[in-house]
C-alpha cells in the first residue's frame, strides 16, 4: 500500500498509510518499526506543509516516545504538535496535548512544570465551560501542594474544585475522597479522616453505579486507610474481573493488598497464599520485562549490525581514511601530551634548582649571622672580665665599710656603671 501511494505521487494518502502503519506496529509491540514509519510520515508532512498532517505525525511520535520511556523526546514532539495544531481538527484537542504533557512531566518528576500546565488546562477548561475538567485539574493542583506539605493551599484547591463541580458519581467522588484523606493525614485530623472514610465506605457499598475499577479504587483507599476488612470486601468485588482481563500489573497489586488485609484480620493461611501468588507473579513480570528488553536490544543490535555491514561495504575507503585520520589525531594528541609533560618537568626542575640555590644562600647567611653573634658575645664577656677586674671586691668593701649596700644590676652580662671606694 505504501509503495502504491508513493508511486502514484499522492503524498497525502502516502502519509495516511504511513500513520496507519505506525498504529499497526505500535499495537503489535514493534515500537522501533512504528517510529520508523511515523518518522517517514513526518518527513513527507514537512514537504507537504500541511499543518494537520504535521500535527498528527508529531502526536504519533510523542505517544511512541512514551512507550519507549523517553519522556524528554515525548515533550519535544508534543511541543511540535502544539506548534502545528489546527483548531478545526476533530481528532485531537489542545487540552489533550496539554494533558499528555502533564503525564510526561509527571514521569520526569518535574512537578513545577506539571503545576504550571495544569493552570493552563484549568483556564482553558473554564473558558470551554468544562467544569468536570476544572474539578479534576484543581484536585491535581491540591496534590501538588500536598507533596510540598502546604495544607492551606491544598485545602483551597479542594474547596475551589468542589465549588466548580461536585458530583458523587464514582468517577469524581472517590478521587476527591483520596485527596481529602491525604490532607487530613497531613494536618493530623484523624477524626475527619475516619468520618470521610466511614462515609465513603457506606456510600460505595450502597451505590449501584460502581464498576470494577471503582471497587478497585475504594479498596485502595481503604487499604491505605488501614481499614483492612473493608479493603477485603471491595477486593472481593473486583479481583476476579482483573484476573480475567489477564493484565498482571493490574491484578498483582491486588494480591498484595489481599495478603496484607487478610493478615491483619487474622486469616493467615489465605494471606500466605496471596503473598506467594504476588511474589511469583511479580518475579514473572520482572522476568518478562527483562526478556522484552533483551529482545529489543538484540533486534536493535542485529539491525545496526546489518546497517553497519552495508555501510562498511559501500564506504570501506572512507572508513580507512577515518582510521588514518584517527591515528594521526592520536599521534598529535600524544605529541602534545608529551610536550606538555616535558615542559612541566622542566618547570619543576627549574623550581627545584631555584629552591636549592635559595636554601644555600639562607644557610650561608645564617652561618654569617651566627659568627657575628659569637664575636659580639665574646667581646661582651671580655668586657665583663675587665669590669670585674676594675670593680673593688665585695669583701674589701665590707672590711672597711661594714654598714653598706651596693645597687649593681647589669641588664644582661655587662653593666655600664662603675663604683669606686676611696
């Protein structure tokens, strides 16, 4: 089909065929093939310069990046989506783009970006009169403030949400209850937590509108609120449904909730069985995930290997030239490194020699100073001997002047004073 449209020259239908190929490969789990065909769709859309086609191709690539867990690239394609967004489009809305960006930023843990985009969504939803979307987006903002431990602003968002839209249908009511429980947990208002939990449980048990997803939500809330008997009651309502669906990720966490809830209410035998199931399935999910990753890596390796072989046959000379250039560059690099090393060694040697010279000068100067000090000290000691010879002896003074005193206190060795007796 793709070749037929390519040969016919009908670019619009060719792009459409490429996009449908993307859907086929994506649903079959061949993400790399889906990316390949969607990238071709984007390439032809750029040549065709049709904003709707460009928007759709970028949207498909954004979704594929989510499958590949490359959330930065997902945001890049979403920005391109918004750039080419046609407001008359019936397939996608601007709010859908923004909600996808919210999910991407959540996966990147960029909560400030999530908060800012949610504000834009709230503004656009109000203009459209979509009060239900305003309600759910305000609850998301409340969650943002709860993560920041700001109970006051979280409560304000909850009150605004309830003013914008309040519906006790399960879709909205259970989400509101979950946020309120988190708020009262943050503020330590245990009585309010118990009160709304009681109200939730009685409402959920009496409601005829609940489906299995609703029962799963209520079971989760009861489990987090440590109402284990009630959690088991609602798990009983939905467990078989999720097992029949066969989505292991969805029902295996129910096994975990069952195990903990049954243990708390004293049914240890069944608690052990559910926990064993949880452990086995969890290991199986991990093994499948690893096997899938290994298979994807193997496919990618084989594809790249084949591509390299083709390129190698076609460009052997170019590769040889590249290798020669690399070797030359390597030699230049080693030459520069050697030169820098040699220069560094010369600088170190000169610094060492200079240091040795300085030390020799210092040693010589020290010797000269010590010699001079010795000469001066010898002179002072000699002067002391002369002074002692000139001064009358003490016994002589005492003999002729019994009642006497002499104040004679040299500062160090020799004094500048003389005393004589006549």
